[in-house]
C-alpha cells in the first residue's frame, strides 16, 4: 500500500486561509465545501448516505450493482481510480466485479484515506492500493499512469462545481485521460423540489451537523471563534440555477474573530454563509457538457424516475 501526499498539511492550511480570506469577506459570505471533510466531517457524510431522505447513495449503489458487469466488459479496466473516494464504501461494488489489479483512491483527508486504504488491502489480497492525498481540482495530473484506467467520479460530486468550474474540470479530465481510459460519472437529476430539499435537510439533523462542521474546521485550523450553535442550517432549491444551496444563517447578530487572518467578521441577524451548491442535471445536458470537453458518452443509466444517473464515457479521439 502506498499513500502519496500531494496535499500536505501546510498546503491544506494555505488553501483554507486563501479560501477563508476571499470568501468570508465576499457578498454573500461563502466557504468551499472542501472544508466539511476532516475526519469528523467524513464520518458525518458517511452517516448522511444512510439516511432515509438521502436517496443519491442508494440509487447510485443500485445502478453500480446492476451494471458493474457491463462496465467491466466494456472497459476492460485493470486500474480503478476514484476521485473523492472518502471511505470507499461504494467502491467495493466495482472492486468485487472489476477485480482490478490496482486501486487509486484520491481524497483531501489523509486520515480517512489511509484508514480506507488499509482496510481494502486486507479485504482484497493482492490488490495494489496507491492512495493519493490530493485535491481533484489541482492534482489530476498526479494520477499514476499505466494500465487501462477507469476513473470514477461518483456521488453527484460533479454538482458541487458551478458551470464554468465544471467546464474547466472536464477539460482537465480529458487532458489526463489516455485513449484506453474511461470515465464513470455519477450525477443527480432534477426532480420534485420537496424530495431534493429533504435530502439536504434531514429530520435527524445530521446534515445540519455536517454543514456546521465547516465552522469547526475553521475554528481549529485558523484560530477562529465561530459558535456553530449560533447558525441555523438552511437548504433550498434555486430553480434558475438548477441547484440546491446549503447555507448557514446567523440566528443573532454577532462578531467572529479569525486569529490566523487577523480578521473580524460581523454577521447580521439572518445573514447567510454559503457553504455548498449541489447542481442537478438532465442527462442530455450533461452529455453535451462532456462532449464540449472532448468526452463521449457510451452508456447512460437512470435509476427510477429521474432519481439518479450513472454515465460511462471515454475520451473522444483527437
């Protein structure tokens, strides 16, 4: 097992400082969803995926189970790469069928990554696990070459990118794919608003705790004094943008000091801090976005009535 660090603690700290410095003085204030995912945040998200309201993980896993054999036959992949691998739970569905010789998980949280990689080496004897502590926004060019690779980007994470960010990411992805490589993309679809909003605002409050965890990360790493309890979790559908927004709304007017940045923030009562967008798609629209980046859709599967989609694609010949 190899755990290769491209995102060192110092680099992660510098990235957080830059994001906080620019985002928290913007209008509206914002933080990147990357900062949800320390060890506690990764655990909370794992819990979210098992909630009754959170359909994406169940639907995607069902699609993977139904079509893994076809994916294996079409791709002939001997290397499975997973971007944003987390605890690698869904990955096992693919590993069981593809039986690759190498697995390359990439994630920003090195602790979660190392734990998952260690577990997989025990569960799959002979599997070469080459883990990357890295950021898929910046480190796609660090993916190890060789073999026929299937790059999996699952969980609807593509929806965390705004349209211009998606275009840049997909173009970068195309530049990193060899002619024999494949891309497996999980994307959530537009559906009933009440079902969408419930998936991001569960009755048990796990998503609210996950959302507030970004403040805990900033407190710990940037010597800040956010009080998470002063913020209400908000999740709402934005129809013009076709995405869910997660925000933290100040319950009362107050000030927050961020010592590492020598910054004092004033929050008005009701003021909101944007922490995540989660775009929802139509399959045809996502197919066009991939085509514009030079990636051709070979198969597209949809679970239920527009619940969730799984797209298998490959680089178009130049």
